[in-house]
C-alpha cells in the first residue's frame, strides 16, 4: 500500500475567526513525534490556531528545577487559554515533583475529563458498546499531598474535601452531559465508610442532581462501581467521582476499551485548560517513528471544542475513525483480522489527513454540535454556619511499657483536669479504652478524645452529638498538662458541632 507522506495542509480553514493562540509543549520521549504529527493534522483540518511553545519535562528537571517547568513557562501558560501538552519523563530519584499535579493545582484545573470509547472490531475490546466519560475532581482528596510521619510506626495522609470543590465538579459533570447529549450521570464514592468526606461529595451530588431533571442520576459505592466498570462498562454514560477514585477508574476504562494509546484527557479550569494524551512518554520507542499519535489527537480535539472550534474537531475525529476502519494502524493497534497496513507515525497521520471530510462507515460518527462549547461553572455563594467547639482529639506518640491502653487511659484521666474528661482512646481508629478488647493490635499512635465534664448527648440524624461547649483555653491548658507529664502530643483535632450536627466521626466501637 502506498501512502502520500507529505503533511502539507489540503483544505481551507473551516472557521473564519481570528486564530486562537495556545501553548504547546512536546515533552519527552515520543512527545516531539506525536506533537508534530498532531499539529500537522490540525493545520490540515483548518484549525485556526497559533502556537507558543515552552519546554517542560526531563531536561528542565535536570537543570535544577524540581517541578519540571521554568518560571518563564508559567508566564506563557497564563497568557493563553489552552495548553496542549506532550508526555513527560520524571527523572528517577527523590526530590522531583509531579509536573501534572503541579500544573493542575497551580492553575486551578479542577476537572479532569477522560472520554473512553470502544472501537471494535478495529481495536480489540470485549465491550463494543462502551462509550463513557469519567469526570474526576482534580485538586482535592488525598492528592492534596499533605502527609506526615507522626510516630516511628505510623504515617498519615490528610483527605481534604470541600463543599465548593464538590459542587464545582458535580455541576461540571451535569453540564457536560447536557452539552454533549448524554443522558445519565453516575456518582461513585465510599461514603459507607468515609461518612464526612465522601459523604459530603454524595450529598452535594444529590443536591445538584435535583437541578437537572432531564438527566438521570445514580450513585454506586466505588468498589462495586469499579467492578461493574470492568464487567459491564456499557451501562455507564458520565461518571463523576473524587480524585483518587477517578484516577483509578479512568485507567480501568481505558484498558477495557482496548487501548490506552487512544485516550485523550482534558484538565479544565476557569481561565486555563490543559489537554494531553493519557499515556506516558514511552522512551523505549522514542525516535523510531512508530508511536501512535491518536491519544494526543483526541486531546487536541477536546481542545478545539474548548476554544470554540467543534466543527474542526468533528472533522478530525471522523477522519481518524475512518482511518481505523480502513485498517491503517500503528504497531500498537495491530489486529490480524483488520489491520491492512502497519503504519509509521507519519504514515498514519497522513492517512488521517487524506480522509478529512469523510466519515466512518461502521463506527459511530463524531457529532459535537454547537452546544459543545466551553462550560462555565458558578458555585453557589457560601452560607454562614454556626460552629461550636465541643471537644478535642489529642494524638499521642506513646510506646511505654507493654503499650497497655488501660495504663495510658488511667494516666490521662488524672491529667484531664476538672473541666474536661477522657471519653475514649483509639488506636488506628478502633476504641481500646475504656472497655477495649485485648486482641486489638496497638501501635505507638493513640487518639485520645476529651470532652466537657458537663457534656450530655442527644440523638441526631447523623449519630450522637455532644452539646456542652469547650473553650480554647481549656484545650491549651490540657496540652500544657500533657507536656508537663512528658507525654508527646503530635497533633490535635478540634471537635465541632456545625449547625447543631456532629462534624466529626465516631471511633469504631464508640
């Protein structure tokens, strides 16, 4: 089979408006090859774009910049509303920060959007009807990156979830569904265990869903939801979830769809958006001219839609689908039954260019329409809440004797003072005092819950709430007494009632 390898544009621009300036970065490994291929295709399709290039990745890391991006590059990113990024390589060894996480958080890119579609039979997949989108919260959760080693034996990671963060990503998922003609949004959390963090996400989802009666909504616990994604992904449409879960399930969906190499990803903020392939830099094949540019092409089409050129994106996507149908595949997509020509990066790109203006004959054509425009999210204004301090959890590093919780509990009851009392001690979340079980394994990390001696409890919808207030002076005095007794407190967490409801979790067994 002979292919014309010239990558010169073949068509006139589809859009009359002035070009949109975007930032590009080729990155590392195969990045330059797939970026050149993608930009040639966009130019040929009539995209109205201007490019401003920055350097990121391995070489920047090795020049001494631990984040992989220079201060000058940040200024370029701020100037432009869209950023098309190639894959990067993070050098081995400690001290190097994730460039993706840094950009997402620094630029407020709160929504990660990963469409995932099967292209069977041209790309092997067991789920030919699969066509879903994962919308992942991108800034909070465990990826806030706040970790501490508190004792010799115990480390912690703080899971931060905010109401504005939840509302913004949930509302984005519903707006995305409406803009792209999708009919259902599924929320996935683990709120049967993490009742306050994941519980907040689920609660906000239910509240926002009521504003979109035209779109079906549902919720799954993340473990069964992930299992269903691996077994019956075709039952899902748009999925919205927290950061860590979204990271995991978006890779599950890409894998069961047939090829990680086809996936594109968008990271959306209020003023800037970043678009990238979901695969890595593949240094083992760099320079060989065999890399598949499809993932970055898909990302570029998401970018075109974001900057108001959805018709150009349709044109590119349909030409790509027609190329796959015609059996022109890069080596990673080789399929004995359907591959007619094993193409290099350049040959594959040229084949897509030659099919601009055509649509697939068997695969579902891409139809974005004029509704596929940038999505703007407005979060409801903050409402003031009543907040009352009702106790304190003091975390101790204590490994004296046989680590007997009864010994520690009796000592703390003496130290508590006249206005506070020790309510319980937990170890790794399980109550071990009073009335703990001798079989419970204990580390050197103890949570000691103190409340007012005048506390009474009343039944509330979310459990038992303490009603007697505690003063901050009492908490400070308690810590001083602990220090005087040589007890090493490593952390405190104030216990609050907010709007009359308990705003902290009970201990297991409390």
